[in-house]
């Protein structure tokens, strides 16, 4: 999948991540984990622990977005639950700080939606979108996710104190 | 913790489950898993896989309820998320078919609430309560949980088709 996020920029390519991509992915994942504002990962996660969490095995999948040889973002996707809940998927996204505001997350999300459709999933659920992550909330709403509900105070934001976690859902038309 | 679920019945005792309790617990867990109406566990789960999922290690905890030497129910509890979400707990409950309607789930839930309070949790979240499990939904509402939202069609019920999964939350007063 190739998109063109801005005029004159090198085209963005999205492909499956390989184990040897991890050093480049960790440069994106580490600052997000250390900051602790958008995910419930332990902020002292090691590179090895993060690799085991982020690099998915089938039926889940991890992709990266690159442009001009630089890795700009990554997404992890797969079933949200096992058993009789595995027709609903989930996904997580991280974008390099220097690449924000350039449509990388949107391109990754459109890729994730297409993947779920192709794999026969019937919906995509986000379990814990931090309510102060307003750029993400706006983007998910613009891409068809709605907020199903908000668990009050379920996230301890270093910058904002106790804030809610949104559960979000989007149907996938087959 | 000791309660008396019905006049004349032997008193119900709740205690931490030990590894050697697994054969008795599996007799409760297996029919719930095989039926596939109330949890998203794979319905072909083996005893070993179920033991690894159900018997918790700290900071999580698994308990059982017994009366007159018979194990009647079990609950698993612990943090719902790691990192900046680990001040909210979660729990799961199973009751032996022959022991239903005798207050075992209520006694286990009251024990779970007390445990979360003692451990300093500030809330208890259920991530996936099957909406057709009306006895459970009624019980959780009566014990102070509210439905935060419902993910539509997120559970394939063998008996009812696609049904919603409730996200439920209850504050824990310190």
C-alpha cells in the first residue's frame, strides 16, 4: 500500500515488519513508552519486553510505515479476544515524534481497516484510548470509530492526572 | 471470609486457590468453557491451558468458594492493565452448575470488592460481560457496577447469535 501524505514528500510505504526491523521500531516505541501518556505499558519496559509485545505472530500482524528509507510509524493488529470474540479485531499505533502531523497515523489506520476487511473481521475495537490523547480521538472519530463508553479515571496521566479510557468501536463492512 | 448463603446450608468459605486445587476447579471451569456462552475463551481449551489462564500469580489472585468440602465456585482477580492503568482491577467468576442460585457468585464478588479495596485499587472493570448473561448483568448492577458501554455484536453466542459485550465499571472507595 502506497500513499502520498504531502506534496513533494517521498511516498509512504506500509509493509509487514520483520524481526530485523526491531532496532528502527524501538526508536519509535521507546519514547512513547517512556513518556507514558498514551499507553498502559509499563514505562520501564525493556527493548526485549517491548519487542515481544509489539512484534506480532499470526493471526496478529505488525506493520511499519516508511518513506525515503526512514521508518516513520508502526501498527500492531489482530483479534481483540480469542474464542467467540475473535471476529472483532484491535490495533495499536505509534508514530515517530518527528513525523507527527504528516498523515502517517491516518495511512496506518486505513491500512489496518483494509487488513481487517480482507481477513474477514467484522469490527475493530480499541480498548483503552486515553481521553487526553485528543489528536488520536479526533482521528479515530474521523475514520469511523465511535466512543462506546469511557472508563472514568482509569489512566494515570503524568501530565494530566487521572483521566478516562475510551472504549471505541468501528464496524467493518464485508 | 465466611458467609451463610442459605439457612441450613453448610457455611461458604472463600480462600486462595492452590495448585493442587486445579482438578476441583477444572470441574467448574470446563463446562463453562465448553458451553462458550459467557466467556471468550477458546471452547477447545485444554486443562493445562485453562490452568495457566485461571490460576493467577501475584499481583493477581485466584480464590475458590467451598462449603461442606465441595468446591462451588471460583474467581480470578488482578490488575486490568499494566503501567499507568494498574490502579483499576478486573475479575472473572465461575460457579458450578449445581451450585447456581445459592449466592455463591455474590459472595465471591463481595470478596473480590473487599480484596480490591484492601490492595488499594480504585475501581474494578469488567471488559466483556456477555449481554445475554442476564443473571450476571443483574448481579453486577446490584453490587454497584454500571454498564459503561456495549460493543455491538462482539460475541458469537452459540444459543443467541451475535450479541453485545458490556464494559462495566465500579469505583472502589478507599
